[in-house]
């Protein structure tokens, strides 16, 4: 059973798109999508520095555009991807990429929504000094108790011993002074307390735009960050996309769902590495591939041939 995963904000690194522009057709796709989001995605993905692509309004469209470009290179075109994918999941903003791969949103609609999402979250983050800190290790209950005592939100519950705390800079500083036992803290390069009540204005903004979008029902299993559920209708998934902006990401629940479904291989779209790293502990025995450059595409195609249930069905001549 083949899973395609799309990473969230914080995965981007300077220049990560450069090798992809060498593929035929990729530059043209990014030019078209740059017009849709009002940003020069090619420049941001090649020559922009770390601070520029840390900007939420830039990072989010860049991540979704990169995921779509890599999917087009892997599957021929985005619309044909679900024929070979048995499940798809995205972390945070990666859910917009997942929605495109599952056929719920046209790439142009997904990019319009993510551009509005990025702008809205950037504006919401500017209202109060907020941030996010990864809490690595420690006892889960003790970690959650420590966050609650400091007024912080477990904004990302990633499983594999990783919970991301989000809140004001004062709250995060207090956590740094009084960390949970046996836990390590790592400040994240993001510009706000995403997936918390601080993002409510952004959710309202995206909700207005979402009313003009007509989603389709998923053409493959599509997981939600809210609770790891496989969502059956496009309308419900679009509602969840909006609500997720100010609600915690339960990637741990997504991992549990994939394990229960019998996942055997996971391919992470660029800028890859975060989700395959989490899968190392969360999905033991599952083959993992972080697609970082076009050099990884041949191995990705091999995994598709070896693990896709729909591909195996076609090869055996079954309907």
C-alpha cells in the first residue's frame, strides 16, 4: 500500500527547487502557479535566502507549488496521480497539496487558498509576538502537563516523541526556563503560533474564499490532520482545511491510521525529510523515501510499481 506525504512549513531550505527547474515543463508550471499566487515561486525556491522563505506568506505557497511540481514529475501530471496512490496525507499546509493530489481541489484552487492562508496567518502572527518550540522526548503526559501549566498549546502532536508547543514568546521563554523532565527543546524557524487560537482571524479569512470553491470527492484515501480520519467527501475536507488553521495538527493520529490501513511504503514530496524521519519510528517496517531532488524519482517510480495496490491490480488484469 503506497502513501504519498506532503511536508509542512519549516521544511523549506534555500535553493531546494533549483534542481527541479532542470526538468522539462517544471519551469512553465511554476511560472503559471506564480501568477496564481502573486509570487515569484521560481526565485523564492532558488535564490532567496532563509529569511525570505521563512515568511509565512511566501513559505506556504512555495511548499504547495513544490509538492505539485514534484508530483507532476513523478506521475506525469497531477490529475493522474490518484491512479497510483493508495493514500495521501499532508502535514499542516501540506494538506493543501494532499487535497490536490486526491482530486478534491484543482491545483489552481489549492494555490489560491494557500496564498490566502499564508497571508492571513502572517497577518495574524504579526498581531502578537508568538512562536513554536519542538519538545523532543520526555514522558508524553508530563510534556502535555508542562505545556498546559505555561498556557501553551500542543499545536503539532507528531508522535515519535515529538510535540510542538505554540504560544507567545513569553510563554515559550517560561517553558525554556522550566522544561519537562528528560525533554529537549528546539526553537522552530516559523513566524507565529500556528494551529492555535492566535490564528482564528486567518481561518475566518480563508473561510470566506473557500465558499467560492467547489471541491470534488477524494479519488483516493485522504487523511485529515484533525484526527487522522479518512475523509469521504470533498466538502467535509474543505471545511477541515479551514478549521485546521487554528486547531492542533494530530500527525500522530495520521500515522496510526496509516499503520492500521497496512501502509508498506511512504514517499515524501519535497522539501522532504521531516515526515520520513517521523515514519522511521512511527511506521516501522514501512519503506521510506524522501524525494529531495529529481535524482530520487527513479527510486520513487520503483516504489510505486512495487507497492501501489491499484498498480498491482492493473498488472494482474483485475478490474
